[in-house]
């Protein structure tokens, strides 16, 4: 057992892959003051703005470093479903991204709400929406990844929703704060070295 040092400016996360192989039994949809709206082929900067608002506390960066043309292609793909959680004032406060590009599978690529909504039970509503939209005919596997940089209760939340852990890996990457993709004060729980 040993420690592997990281180069200066790098961050590491333990990534857990979870899956479910059959649709859960139907449950009542939790109440929510939010509504989920699909964004077919969303405009790139609008998408990235929501991605930052939801993901900056957890160092989400992949869509920020993806080349514009590659992101445009991804967002225009009919098998990639991007949804925004909208509050009563019409403000986007959460996101759900489902990827149906693998045969018989759906990946929950991004799932989250702005930090101000944490602890209000709205994650259960968003997951119920995700499952209702993901378990379409032909889907035999629903899967998601979470990591040690996510909200501390993320892994337990996914397990409580019926997902089972099936794999673990370590991901290392350049700190997106140092590279200027996220504000320097993002993710204060992750020391900036």
C-alpha cells in the first residue's frame, strides 16, 4: 500500500461506476417546485453557463475544455438528451444529461442542482425524472459515475436509488481552476496547490 504523488497542478479523484439492470418498480413522482425541460440542441454558451453553475463546486470541467466544434456535435446528437431544471421564475437551477448512444444502455452523464438547493429533497425528484426519461423501451442498463470530488452524499444517494457499484478507477487531471476554466474559489473542499 503506497501513495502515488501527483505532479504540481494535478487533482485526483476516485471514480465509482454504478448501474442498474432493470427498471425499478414505479413510485409516485416526488413533489417539486421545479420543472424539467428538454433542451434539444442547446446553444453552446447557454449550456456551458448552466454546467458551470451546477458543477463548479464539484470541479466539473469536461464540457469546458471540450473543443467548441466537438461540444456542438455532441449537443446536436439526437441520442444525447440535455434537460434543464427550471424554477418558478424561469431560472435554470439544475441539469440532467442522458446519453443513449450505446446500444441498450443509457448513461446519466450529468446530474445536479445548484448548491443553494442542496438538502431540500429535490435530488429525489430529479432522479425520478431521470429514471422516467432513461428507462425507454430497449434500455437494459442505466448507469452513472460519481467521484470523490462530488457532494459527500452522492454515492449513498445513488445507491439508495437502486444503483449498484460495479467498478472503481482513479482519474487525474489538471486542476481546472489553475487553468482558468473555473473560478479560483470553486470547490473549496479541494485544496488548490
